[in-house]
C-alpha cells in the first residue's frame, strides 16, 4: 500500500514540473522534489556529456552555494545540506571530459519548511486522534500522517495549524502519527512518529418505559470497555443523576409519569479514558386518566360519549368498554362509541398512550344506556272521563314519563315509577299516548304510540238565557264527534224536549216563576249519548203582580196594596209615571208607599216583580191624581179696622180655593175661583190663624196652613182736645181692647203741626201751643208691635179759642170706628 502511495505522489509532482529550456542544445531542467534540506532535480540528457554539475545558489541569502556532480549517464540528482524554506537557483551544466561546459540550464525552487515536532496526541472520540505540534516558519499548512500499527491503514490529513485531528479511525486502535510542514515548494520530512490509541466507542443505549415511573436502559457490551457512566436529566430541569456501572442494564425509577428524560451514556477503557458519549431521550408512560363523565348520546344510532381528564405526556387515548367496544382520539379529552344497545349495563376504562406505551387503564366507570321502550302500551277507561295509560315493565328503569297528547294539540305528561298513569280523558277526543322510560342515562330515544278515542264531551259554555218571561234560550259550544244534541227542561211534573243538530235551542210556553233543570246531552251513532252532563237550573221570570188598592196617606204619599204571586225572594217595584217625573217604591210584601209625590200631578201606577232571573211583565196600571198644590205665598192685608184683603199665589192643580181666618172671637171664610178674597168681620187687636183649602176639578182637596195673622190694635175712642191754663193743649182718648199700646197723636193746624207720643197705658198727651185760636185736625192712633202706627184711625177737627175758655169745641169729626 505504501509503494502505491509513493507512486501517486511522484505522478502528482511530475504534473507540476516546470520545464525550462536550456540556453544551449535545448537541455531542460526541472525540480522533481524538495525537502527541508535537499532538492532533487531531473533533466534531459545531452549528447557528448560525460558529467553533469548541479549548483544550488540561495537567493537573497549570504549563504554559500552548494553543488553536486553526477556522471554523464544520470538524468536526476539531489543537492543536500540546503537551508529550509529558502529559494534556490538550481543550475545544471553538461560537461565533457575536459570539463568544458557543453550546455546549461537553470530553475528556481523553494525548499520545504523545517520538520515540526509533535508535542502530544490524544483521542476524545473513538474515530479520531487530535495531534498538537510545534508550528514552523514558512509553513502554509501541515500534513498529519496516521498509520496503523498493524500496517493495514494509512492516511494523510492536511490541517492549517496545531492542533489537528485525524478522523475516520477505528475505535480503540493504536496508530503511529507524524507531521510534515508544507509550503509552495513542497513538504518537509515527517517528524519523529509517536504512538496513540483511539478511545472506546459509546454504548448504543436502548430505552424503554416499562411503567409510568420507570425507564429501563440496556446496551450491548462495548469492546475494551471496563466501566459505563449513565447521566439522566429531566427535560426542562437542571437536576442530574449520574450512575457508574459495569452492567449493561440500568433501571431508573421514581420518575414522573408522562415526562421526557434524556440519558447520556459513556464507556471507559482500562486506561481510565472516557470514550464517546451518546445521549438518548425517553418519555415515561403517561399516568392513568380519570373518567369524569359518560353521556349517552342520541343520533341516528345510540352511542356513548366518554369524557376524561387529560394527563401529562399522553398522545392518544383509547376508551374500552367491558363488552369490547372502543374509541380513540388524539389530543382531546373525549371520544364516542357507536353504536350501543338500549337497556345495557356496562363499564368503560380509558388508557393513555405515548411513544413509551400505554398507561395503566383508568378505574372502570359504570354506565347504563337508555332503557328500551315498552313493547305494549294500552289505555283503560274504567269510568267515563277517568283513563289510564298502562304499559309493560322495562328493565334498568328509574321512572317513566308518559305523554298524552290530545288531537287538538293539548298535551299532558305523567312522571311515575310504576307502569300506569291516570289522566282525565275528555269525551269527543282522540288521545295519542306514548311512554318514555328514564334512567340516569336519559330516556329511550323512541317509543310506540297508541291511539284512544272517547265519547263526545259534554258541551262547554252552556248558557241559559231568559229571552222572554216564559221562554229560555240555551246555547253551547259545539262538541267534536256529536251528531245530535238532546236538550231537556224539566220541573216536577213536566219535561220539555228539544232535539237539534245546531248548538242552540229555545224552550217556550214555560210557567212563570218556575225553576227548570236544563240538560244538554251530546249524542253520536258510534258511542251513543253522554248521560253524565251536568244540569243547569234556571228560573223563568216572576209572575206579574196586580194593584189592589191605592190610598193617599198625605199630600205627598200614597200607599199601594198589590198581590204577591211569587216566592219570598221577589222584589216588587211600584212605579208611578207622570208627565214630567217618575216615582218608585220597593217592597217584598204586598204593601208599598210612594213618597215625595208632587202635588197637582197625575200618574199611571203599575207593579213589576223582580228576581235574580229577571223582571216580570208589568201588571195592569191604574191612574193616580195627587191633591192640588198649596199656594206658595199668602198675604193678609188689613184694609180697615174690620176688613182685610187676602191674596195668594196659584196652586198647581187647584181650580178653586176656600180661605178661612179663624180666632177665638170668630172666623171669616171666603170661597172663590180667584187668587184673592176681601174678607170682613175682623176684630181689631186679635190673632187669627190663616188656612186655605185648594180644590182640584175632580174634588181632590189639599189642606194648607200658613203663618198666623194679627189684626192691628183698635183705634181709640172719645178723642177730645182741651186747652190748659199754661197755653198747652191736651188730647184725651179712651183705649179699646185688652192690649196696652203706645199711641201717637198728630195735630195739624193752619199755623203749626204738632206730634205727641204717649207711653203705653197713657190715655192723654200734652202739646205746648204756640199760637192760640187755631183749628186743629187731631189723629190719635195706636202703634203696633212693629213700631208702625195704625193708618186707618179717623181724624177729628177742633177749634180751640184763645185763653179764657176751659174747653175746646169740636167743630167736626170723622167717622167713628165700630167698637
């Protein structure tokens, strides 16, 4: 192998040969190879040359040239004792026997650098050795030569400097190592070789996770290894665990489940050198997941959805039921199993998987599927209106939900743990019944439906109205399934029938004030008549009362007597209808009093009976006339001492009046068609009661009483005028009647007028005269209680002479009043 490599090197150098033409006879010279201290050239032979001389002259150096001489048969020669890394001019001279130069040629080349020396060589990897050496001047690179001690391996590796590494070596193998320096001229001689051995290779670790807290590491024995070191570190942690062993199997326990651990393995040789290291990462098996929920799902087919808690390090999950059904998923915490059967009781467990293998299965979680629907469902109706849905018992059921849907959309549900559900079934309807069994999974997804039809229902909204006093109108809502309605109105000894297809019926010619039991019965040909309908009691209107007698109790009240043909709960209303107003009274017995009737009015009086049912027809009416109205005002004016004038306002309804003034001393009466009357025979100073009787054209009378009338006091009599000695006049009179009155005396003369007021009980009055011999008109009149003097007393005339006469003389006097 070495011989072959040397030949290849020579061919490589020949390809770089620089051919220089000789100056004479075309002799050529070229450098074949160089070393640090020698240079070998080759040339073309020259005819006639007996010897050749080669001179090596250093360029740019004071060193002396070096030469060598060779025989005429030579075409290659070497010059030694040269300096390393120096440029030399190589000159070739062809000489004859006389040492004459026949031809010559020259070329330039640099010698190789100095030979470097190896300081140390060591191996850190089983396929390489690193060499540290001294670097020499002028070297552009270095060649590391490695040769196995057995001679079966040889390699040269070019490096830029120290240290350099030889690769592609065999583990735990000895090598001889040398180094050569290189420049543009060539390479130096190899350094003194040293021996070095590669380290052992790393163990090829195989890892598994037998459980979620252990990792098993195994490897094949490494050749020439006497010890192994394993170092384990948890991913994301700085904590390390190192273990030395001579075995080829190690188990790491107490690890975290579902966690990645990285393990570095190193082998050691007998010299205590660590070989290659190899790191492998292994995840532990995931922990067991916990099943959190199992839900039975509905769809086209029955299934279950299994939910669990995600665990660390899990890549996939598999849920497995006790009847060997399964589902799997990646990354999510649930999966569904389809299909499952109704009425099943099983369990399911979940196993987590990763690259290390499966976890332990979770604790089995029991589940039951939806119960199966009952096969047989039927309806029983032991009594009309009381129905029950009945069904066969189903296993794995906690309770049943029965749904009863009427054909009008009304729906009812029933929750029970038994196998029957009662419900009210109205007649005339079709009922759709179905039963859903329930357990903790839910209800069965489907159920059988059974139909059931009942007899027609009793009509709703039956209304019995009294449309007249003896006619009842019955209406009701139509009933599904009814083809005919039979309506009856019954009392003690009588039943009235009405059959019709319409929801209305009129029953007439009934007795007044009578309660009838009305029943509407729906019938159909298929189911017959529903005889359970509730009767409705309704009375006819009360019978009409008749007025027996009317008696006027006072001017504004009238008592009416009437018949009571109805029961005790009847109200009777007596109504008096006049031209301008209406008056009523109510009673439960046969007597009623109309009050506040206006005077002077005529009415039509009728009686009507009223109950909670309604009103009777009115009885026959009777006319009523109230007494005429009393005049609103009556005025009595005294015209003279014995005569008065009585006036009054007109009274409604009155045609004539009788007026009466009554006292203990007598009375006066006047009957007239007018509203005034002049009445005489009045006594003065007397209190009279004033009464008036208003009489209608039909002879109805109204007694009217008014405030009393007092006649004025009586005028005095025996009035006389006297002259007194002191030029005064005295008027003297005599009073009539028992009352004591004040009196006023007035004297009217031609020359002067005098007035004198006499105190009550006095019978004279003195007046001081200013001029004597005058004629006086004297009026003496009493003063009434109202302070007004009586105006109708007669005056008297006196002529009074001047002094010398004791008595006056009456010349004339007025008419005297009647005493």
